[in-house]
C-alpha cells in the first residue's frame, strides 16, 4: 500500500513548518529511518523511572520563592514525584545545637516549611540524611560555598538520636502512612574524600546507626545507601548489611557521562563528554548484575544523581544536544534501575556560590530566571506519552497509546558531535548548526478510521533552544526583562504544528519528517471529537 508522505497531508501542518520540513527533507532524501508500530500491539506499561525522582542543590535553597515556583512548574510539566537534595542537616537549616550548659536542642522549623511545600504540590521527599551539624561533627572539613560539614559525628549514638528524633517528628506531623511512602538515603558520595572525611567502615557505621534509628520508629520505612559516586560500593554495602543484620531496603549510587573535571566548579579544567555509547547505561547495568549476584538479588536500585556532566559549569547542560542525550540514556537503561534522578531541576544552585551569568552550564533543566533549557522538554515530552508502550524495535524512539486509544511517538537522533582534542567548555558554547541525518518515516497501523488532531512538537537546534538564541544575543552575562521574555517565548514547548488529519479504512497513518543531528520530535495523534468517520 502506498505510504502517505508529507505532501499528501499538507493540510494538517502549518505552512511555515511544512515549508521548512520539506526543504530539509528534499535535501536529505537519500537516507531514511523507519518507525513502524501497530497501536494494538502493547508491549506493557510505560516505564516511568524517568520521573520518579528529580534532584535539587540544597535544602535551604528550597525556601526561596523562585525555587518553589520553578519546582511547581516542572512538577506540572514533567510529573516528577520525589525530590532529593543535599544539606538537610547542615547548619543553615538550623536543625541542631548545643547550648552553653551542654544541653542539646532540636529544631525542625525550616525543614517543616520546606516539606510542607513539597507535599502541597504533590511531591514527596527522597530524604538525603546529611551533612553533619557542626555541633555534632568531629572535625571542621567542609564542602561547597555553603560549607556542608563532611566529617563523622563525635558520637554515633547522638547521630542516631538526631535521625530518630527527626523521623519521629515527621511521623507525628505527616502520619505513618505518608512517611512510609518516602525514601531515606544516608549521606552523599561517601567514597569521595571531599564528601566524607571518614573511611568506608566509618560510613557503614554511620549508615547502621541511621538505618536502625529509622526502623525503630517504623519498620515499614524504607532506608538505603550508599549514594556513592561512580556506581561504587554496591556489593560492599549489601555484604555489610547482610553480614551485620543492618536494614537495607534499596541501594543507590550516581553516574555522569564525562571523563575528566571532577569538582571543577567553574569549568576551568574542562570536561570531555564520553563518546562511549554505553556511558551512563553501562554503570546502571553493572550495578544490576552486582545486585543479582548478591544475597539480596531483587533489591531496588536508585540512581539518585545522573547527567551528562558532574560540573555545574558545563555547557552540555544548556545545549540543544542535551534533550536527545537524556532520552538516549534513559532508553538504554530501561528498567535496570527503579529511578534515574536527573541532577538537577534548576540553576538556583549554589555549590560554588551564587552565579553571575544567566547561562553558565549549570546543572538545571531551567536557568535561574526560569528559562527552560532543551533538556526540560525531554522530560516534558516523556511525561506526555500514553500509559501503554507499543512494541517498537527502533532504538531511538518510544511509541505509546493512552486509555482513549490516542497514539504518541517520541523519537530522536542522538549523535556525539564533540571533536577530538576539544573540551565541552570550548565546544558547546558555540552556535552549532547540526548536520542532516536524512528522513524518518513514522507509520501507525491499526488506527481506527476517522478524523484526528495531529500535534508535532520539536526540540533541537533553534527549536525550543533558548541557549542558541542566547548565544545569538551575544551571550550577555545579565539578562534584561525583555530578553528573559524573548527567551521564554522561544522555549515554550508548545507544538509547532497542530491540524486535523484523516485516517482511512486501512487504519494506517504515515508521516515523513526530516531529521538533523540531535533532533527530538513528539507526535501526538489524538481524537478529533465530533468529526464523523468516513
């Protein structure tokens, strides 16, 4: 049967969009990729690990109005359910002190304000227990501009008592049923000396006291760790817990897709995006194999940090390449982890101190002014998919249907374009026009005949691409209100085309699109009420 190409449905796409698509399509006609799915062939439920958890910088930043406004927006658009952040127990949250008479005082008012807000917008905490209150710490070593203390406690018993008091407080305030839905994670990256001044044995001792304190309040509460960098310590943590009878409900760790520049907070050393196709996913799959070989083979695995780079001064985070990168890595990891928590949702993030530039390669899906980066739309588009995934052999797409039978196809091209001998900070700050990758033909079979609304949304070069537009402004360090409004308008996520199309008696809908390096498309074929079937 003849495939319907773009010119046969030209009435369904806006003229400007159609003209641009056809121009690029004609110039790259030689190559074609096919995505061919049947709407009745269900593979199973859509894997929702992508928006189980999202990261944030530190707890105290969560008391800011602009932080809260951005979180509410990303919650609405991307559907994130949990949020994890550093510094819950650090001094700027006012949790613990010892007075002149040696009496201990506990204060949870700042935490209450933060957690009350999270719950009010339908999110839950993925509790990271750290860093050490200075009044409880054994030393003065700190990390970050805001000075999170990374030393072991002087008394592990007092540490356990703090965790117990806090858990009891949450139980009283929010109820056992609510707190039982949370996750409790002990510390952050204790395998790195910058984040934990103690040994592995001392971390395990810290973990054991916290885990037992939490379980003493309610055995149903979920606790885990070790929250390591680089997919490390998973077998050791399981072995320690099982040998010593220490509670362990899940394991957690982190991974990033660059090869150098650790804790290079201002990007002066330079990071290099890995060209290994298995970057990120190889770590996740390795951990899953380690768990399967352990005494707790079905233990849940949570990646509580991941991104293209571990530096908050890496322009990969701002670039249009990031959207396709996110989708590629999430597709590759599949269901090997129970969550993949992107680090982080906003550039309101002060590990190296307040930033002086509007776009500086920050970790966030949004910049400080709330301008949505291309990576934001990877999550928004994923959240717009239907609940049931269709059988689909294509490695760079996801096809779904929802309860109404409406079909969606999210497709992308991920191409590693970083040249040899250059780092991210030198390359991704440029205006980087992509090369064409040919056509992609999307065919949906088994569609009920009738009229439908076709919506096409896109992320890529100059498509929901605020950073390239910012470069076009001359990369000003500070943005005017007018410039912020212009950039937000260019990165709204709204469909670039929406029209009515008709599916005939053969139940087949087909569409051919031009594809460039690191393009992302979301196609949604939805019911058009009131229009009779032919």
